């Protein structure tokens, strides 16, 4: 059985118990380290495709726990698993996008959400040019600096929400592309691009 656990912040008791009992635990390095998963039972979730293919090759009776940041149903690993015909059980968590909007007290029912995690930056830049409220799932290669550089000619406010749910969580607001481009973000993070100050 495959169970996907969303995680925003520190692992709770239920996730720790599930990871301890699982045959395999799939997650990012920081998740696996936080749960002290033995090396022999780890599958690192870096690039999504190789990890998902490895999961699909496991015995059908294997107990597999997959750890995903935030809501695993929202631009998450569940879609990739289902594409391969796998039907995981899901234990969700708040998405980092919802948490970022909550941190600055801005409703997000009218926001457009895009991911640049393993994807080109172009879609996010185009959306930010045409929509007043855009939320971006970033990556180390495509973060706030690259977004701000690509939108330097546009008047926008930037919210950088870093390490949400962690003890060193930080949310910063920048009043323009120049300031946002200078930021050195902590990973992981998400960026909100808004047409007005929060």
C-alpha cells in the first residue's frame, strides 16, 4: 500500500509511526533526515519521475510512505503516481500557498497558482503580467530573484514565504522588483506576486 503524507513543518507522531513501520519511505533529504529513516529503506524524492518510477517497481504488497511538502494533491506527487496507475491513500496538509497567503492575511480565492519546480519560468512570468495575484511554487533554479528580474519593468509587490511551518519560518514583503531580486531566500519557499501592497 502507498500512503502519501503531506507535511508542512515538523513531522507529527502519526507520520513518525507510519515511517517507522513502512518498508520504504520516500521523501526529500530533509524529510528523511527529520524522520531518521535508515538508509536501506530510503528513496530520495529529488527529481519526481525517477522516484515515482522506482515506487511503481516495488512489490504490490510493500508498505510505502511518501512524504510531500504541503498538500500532495496540489501540484504534487499524487498526480504523478496516478499517471502510472497507482492509487495511493492520501493524508493531506495545508498547502504552502494557502499558508503564505494566510501569513499576510490576503484572501486567495482569486489567485492564479503556477509551479516553476522543474518547469520553465515563462508561464509564471506571463501570468504575473496579466493577473493581479499570482502564487508561485518555486525551485532553487527559479526563485524570487529570477521572477523579479523577469518582471523588472512591472510594478508588483513580492511576498517571499520561506520554510513555512518550520521553526525558522520567515515571511518577507518587498515593494518592488529591485528589492526582491536582491533577496537570498531560504529553501523551500513560495512567492506571491501582487499588484498592490499587503
